C-alpha cells in the first residue's frame, strides 16, 4: 500500500523487493495487481541465507512493517549493511531503532507513514548517509564478541553478589 501511495504522489523510481516466503504472499501478489504495481514490486521468494546480503546490497532502505516482533535478526543484518531502517513501533523494535538516528518507527498498519518515511530517506542523501554510518556502528554492539562480554559481566555480577550475600 505504501508503494501505491508513492506512485500516486508521482514517485516512480522506487522498487520494492520482497525477499522470503510467508502466508501473506498470495494476498500481497493480489494487492500488487489491484494497485497496478507489477513494475514496481518484485517477489524474490525464498533465498539461501548466504544470499541475503546480496539482496540487501541492492537496497537503499530496509522496511519491516511487522505487526509483532521480538528481536528480529533481519534488523541486525540490515543494520550491519548500513541500511536505514523503517520498522513498526512494536515490542522490541523501539529499543533498536532510534528515531532519526538509524531509522524511523511507524505505527503498525499505517502505509501513509511508511510512504512518508521512504520518501524522506530517498530524497535526503545526507540523512541516509548519516543513518548508514550510525547503523554500521550500532550493529557492532550486537556482535558475538560484545554479547559474550555483556554476558560475562552479568554472570560475574550474579556470582559475586551471590557469594557476598552468603557470607
């Protein structure tokens, strides 16, 4: 629907790649036909995980219009590629996406908001470049090395606290 809004605003130089499979595919294919977006939307289908970076490398923006998420790995993968993120304001995503710094949060089921944020990012090279740098840096926080260090600190704290409280 956001692509239809962009098209209605005269923004035609945008392509949407939908990578992966899911129960919504048939509905989305019908919606694309209904909105006349066959030239703007490409359904890639399921791809091997090792090919995902190649597809992300084709993108200028990563959009996750999810209705329910925890901590999606795909967001970290997009961040590691430096992609600005547009994601729904649900569960764990506001902890990852900082408004205007590394992406934008949108209300669930709000294609107008998504279209607006896509347009902002595609027409503001400086903002997109800044988010690129911020996401590359932020993705490092979630490296295995950093996660292990954080876990070590937690375990050390728990063990030390438990030891002290038993004395």
